[in-house]
C-alpha cells in the first residue's frame, strides 16, 4: 500500500504531526490540513485514497466536511472525535464515515485502522491464489500445499502464511503481523506471534529448528524467502 495517499485533517498541529509520523512509517503519502476549507480543497485536488478527519474543526466542522465529501465521492473516511456518546459516533457513520476513533487515541491503533479500511477497498483483496516455489495457497478455498503436501493450517496460521508469502523477502514486524492476522483490537502481546510462527514452521519446514523458508529477522520480525530451496 506504499502508493496510497492519506489526507489527515485536525486543527491540532501535534496530533497531525504524530499521525503523519506513523503513516509515513507505513509508507503512505500523507497530505495534511488544519481546517475544513483546506480539507475540502485537498480532498478535491489531491485525490487521497483515505481521509482521517477530525470532528471538531474551525470554520467548517468535520461532520459538514464529511457530508460535503459524500455528495462528491466515496473516498473512505475515518472520523476522529472527542465525543464519546453512541449518538455522536452514529451521526458520523450515518453521514458515510467508514470508521471512527475516539480521542485520546493510540496512533498505532489509528494506523492499523487505516490499513484495515484500505484492505477492504476493491482491488485490495489480493490474488485468489499464490504460487511461490513449492508453496501453493488458495484463498478462495482456504487451502495450502507445500511440495504437493496439504498443510493443515489453523485460521491464524493461514493468514500469517498468506501475509508473508504475498511479499517474499519483505520483513514484517511482529506488531504488523499481529494487526493484520489477529486484528487491530487484539489485546495480547508481541510474543504471541512467535508461538504461531513456531507452529507454522512445524507444518512447513523440513527441520523447524533450522528454518529455510520462514526466516527470523532478529530484532524486527519475520520474512518468507520463497519456496524454491
């Protein structure tokens, strides 16, 4: 998703800078605005793939910005709101917002929400089947084979292997794997993913104690090096 563009709108400069920092780390192009007028201008001229929109803005509030944008486009919108009542949240969703995050929020969680919303877009589903050397994964039937041998994978193991195999050689952090495989609201801890990887290796690797395909990148996470070896 490195080519995706996100517009962040909030009148608080520190909030915008913090959100931008996390989205920059994920490889997004980030546009920023601090009021409703600028938000509408950038939305119309910058063609963002997603908008993070604060509810309380000067000149034109976030609800009106959302209402205006929905008359013009179907760009995904994640609302930021300090209001915590169900009615306030429902108002934003009823206007066409795709999700909402309540302030104060974790920028890590917000970045995960951005990824989750973008993954739901048409064209973000990915291929129905992956072939990488000895590995074949069929996402429609939820089946996987390695060297012609069927892999009896749990749901989480299948998700993890799919995430890794879609981008051979790319290093995925434990945190990103947790968010993508288990969900952004998972309340466990980073080492949980190590247990799932260990179980996955037992099913994929000829010698799980000396993995050839699912490699550890120490201090960071894991990568899939392909099924050719």
